C-alpha cells in the first residue's frame, strides 16, 4: 500500500482547505516539501549572498508558527523531531533559519524512475510552461523570504529598543519569545508602546515581562 506515488501540484498550498489551521504534523512536513526551492538560487541577506539550493528554504520559527497555526515551542519541537529522524537539517543564523529537506531528490525523482518513459515526450512538451511556473514560484518564494528576514529584523529591533527604553528592567530573550508566542506582533507593539508611556509618566516597573502579562490577562488576550 505504501508503494507508488502521486503528483501533487504546489498550488494546493494556496487552497482554503490546505490552509485550515492548525496543521497536522504530516501536513506541516508536506508543506515543507511544497515550499522548499526546486532549483538552486542565491538570496541577499544582510549584505551577504547566500546560496539556497534545491530542497532548501529560508524561513523562521515565527513564520512557520504563523503558517501552521502553532506556537513557536511546538514548531521548535517539530523541527527537532524531523532532525532526529534525519528528515531535515537546520542551519540557524541571527535573522533566519535555513531548512534542508534530506533526500529531496528522492521525493521528486522516484516516480520518474518507475515507468514514466512513455510520457517523456509529453513531459518535455510541458517543460516550457513548467519552467515559467517555476520561475514565478521562485520569485514568490524570494519575496516571502525577504519578508521573513525583514520581520525578523523588526523583532530584533524591538528587543534592542526595549532594553534601551527600560535600562533598569531586565527582559531575557526567552521572555520576549514567550510574549511573542502569546501575543500577535500587533498586540505586542500595543503593549510595548503602553509600557513605554507608563514608564515615561514616572511609574516604576520592576518586571516588564510580568507587567505585560498582567495587562494582557486583564484585557483577556491570554
């Protein structure tokens, strides 16, 4: 029953049924297969040119959490499970995560090796159209990757600004990440701005993290 293969077009990831959240773990892995690069390309990140090969994808925990409808912690645990089972490899950088699907070529080429020689001419005929779709898909992926990197920079800037605005209060990266798990970026902005104003008005805040949690609970956000 596990032999054989089916064709699954990448456009399924745009379908309302596919995007019903939260994702299952199986759906999340297939989603990775659908969205990794199918051809090598180069991406400019922080002034450095990074080669993203076929079967690889630049993303972030926050981006995957939003896409899957999961918490950041669940995404991290999921990726760790895939790594332990030797299904993916990860390369973590300051502003992004590079995910590599291991044996990506097997997922793509196995069906062609099992008896589709009769369809070679037909496949070749559709190659030109497929190549154009692939180009458009790569352009879309590159735009998404730029948005992810920009979003990660924005989050990092928020952390830096936070520490500068609250020099007498310590908030760890884990506490910031915890808030970003519990709140949307828009909600975090709102509470952050309110906290700044609260401090500027002369109020003493001994624990910014706990203060934001209390405000969110009061507003029934958590």
